[in-house]
């Protein structure tokens, strides 16, 4: 199991809350991030490495979200 951080983002994109989760891999951590995206956008981190950004309610990505891929 790997420790990941989920950062909950406020409306300005600033980290409002961070929590640590344990997942088997990046995909498992991403699924957990999607579950946390119901009220806020989130970022999933593995130490200093950004794994993914998930938009509010897991909204579809578009060209402007290229930094999220």
C-alpha cells in the first residue's frame, strides 16, 4: 500500500484541507479522489508527485484542463 494525499481545493484553487489515504496504486488513488470530488475539486499527490486533479463532481476535462492530464 502507498500513502497518498488528497488535497481538497476551495473555489480559488487553494488547498483547504488535506488528508492521507492508503491505496494499492495510482488508479486506486484516482478512484478515491473521484469519490471525494462531490463537493470540491481535489488533487491527489504521491509525495511531491502530482498524480491527478479531479474537477468538482468529476466534471469532464476540456482543452483548458490540459494541466490536469
